[in-house]
């Protein structure tokens, strides 16, 4: 097989749409696994808006039909309800030029509830998604995660850091599944010439995160809007870097349009403590809520901040939406949804 870079160069530009910031690459048909999830549904929306037909493959284990309700009548949108841990390529018709592999439980509440499913999806699911890309000679992008760095001993984290992960801790089902999926993707590119790329996403937030998925932003917004205390774990001094979903989607599509294998970090280097985040959300919602400190989960990382030098240099990508703006947009979405008769969008 031709090496990845040659294949990508040989692929002709088509009449389908270009996504802003994608470097001009065009796709006719993209398959998005996990397309009914939070990030995946935004990817489907962005691709369709630019004229790419999209097949969303999802088993609704953590995603919801509501996340893609606004796409169901789009002529370019197809939903394939399937578990990617079983071979599914035979159910995807026609040529495919892009496979975005986003299927996987992502919030701690979900992967702790679905430990074996998470390991299967990262291993068997990644193998099956890679098989689809290889068969159709499509570009493949794996959604990996900053969790591969574990509780990092290097700060901020660049892509050359190997991580500090407990292989038998409760979070290992997610962290190790993603580490394995990175290894599989790298081996597949090297051994079979599959045109593959890996993005390591840091925490992303925005509309369509589930209020009860256990992640800080939706939890705090739900609590603030209900006037309940915001539950901050530990002393609240642990940090996260939060990227608004539109920025993350732009970075993923820039990676898809490139010939890079990566891994490439995508995240917002603006670090915020969980306590500051809670106060900022109380302020932005105008809520009477207070903060309540609760126990910190096992192996919860103390710091998390991406070094995005690589993404800046190779993808000309950097986040554009600042925290106040992104959080305000997210709060507005939760408010709209809470109105009687409102539909998820
Ligand atoms: P999500 O739970 O909202 O979406 C995941 C989607 O995958 C859901 O629709 C779910 O039903 C589907 N899915 C899970 N297992 C499946 C399987 N076996 N077969 C078919 N579909 C399956 O999570 P998200 O936040 O949108 O995350 C999407 C991807 O991005 C994940 O791979 C996650 O690891 C990665 N990621 C997300 C973040 C973030 O901050 N949101 C950070 C790092 C990495």
C-alpha cells in the first residue's frame, strides 16, 4: 500500500463542501462513529453544513436521539444504529473518504458504569473503524484524550510526554482503552499504510453535554440554574483547561484535512481551577447558589493543561472562543432547553 502522505496527495479534491479552517480539503462522505454524542453531533452538523454527506454510527449507549434530532431530515444525513465493537463496515454503503472515530463513553460517570463496553469500544471498535477506513481508502481520525497523560508529572503536557496512568485504577478502563487505540492506529498506519491521524482532546464543553454526565461544566450549570449548591471536589484547586466545542471541532477538521499522524493535542491552554469555574458560573448565571465541597474521586488528575505548539505550527489552529463567551453560550442553551416545549438542538 502507498504510504499515507502519498495517498492523501493522490486523492482528488471533490465538489463537496470545505469546512472553514480545514485547509481547503473536501470530503464527499464522512462516517462519524459516536455521531449522536456531544462532540460527534457537532462534527456531523459542521460537515453537513459544508456539503459533506454524513453517516453517523452510534449505539446510543451514552448519546441521545435528541442530539441529532435537528439532522434527521437533512438529505445528506444517515443514521446507522450499531455497536462499533462488532464489524459494521458492511452496513456503510458507497465510497467513504473520511472516518472520524469518536464512539466511546467519555465522562467518568459513563465509563465507570460501562467499564467493559468502554474497553471493547476502544479496542474492537477502533479495529473495526480502522478496517472501514482501510477498505475504502479513507482518511481516519481517532479521538484520543488528555487522559492518556493520566495524573501528569510534566506540566503543561506536550505530545512527547508518555503519561502517568494507573493501569488497574478505576479510570484505567478509559485511559488504557485510549492508549491502546493510539497504539493500534499507529501500528495500522505503519504496517498497512492507512491514512490515519490521532487527536488528543482536552476537556471540551458546550451545548448538548448531558446535565447529569458528571463533568464539571454541565454539573455546575445544572446546579446553578436550579439554585442548588455547586459540588466542587476536593479543595477545588485542581485545574482543567476547557475548550469550547466549536474550537475543538475546527481543530479536528483541520487534523482531518492534514496528512499528520500525530498525536496532536487540541485544547485550550487557559487553565482554570474548579473553584474559579464554579464561581464564574454562579456569576454568569446570576444564581443564588453557593459552593459545597465533596470528596475527590480516586486518581482524579491534579492539573491538566495542553501544550498546543504542535497544533499551532502544523494545523494553524488555536482556540478562539474565550471562557466567558463559551460558558455564556452554553448556559443559554441549557436555559432554552429548560423552557416548556423546547427541543434539543
Ligand atoms: P459522548 O458520550 O457524548 O459521545 C460518545 C458517543 O459514542 C455516544 O453517542 C455513544 O452513544 C457512542 N458510543 C459509545 N460506545 C459506542 C459503541 N460501542 N458503538 C457505537 N457508538 C458508541 O462523549 P463525547 O464527550 O462526545 O466524546 C466523544 C469522543 O471524544 C470520545 O471518543 C471521547 O473519548 C473523546 N473525548 C472527548 C472529550 C470531551 O471533553 N468531551 C475529551 C477528550 C476526548
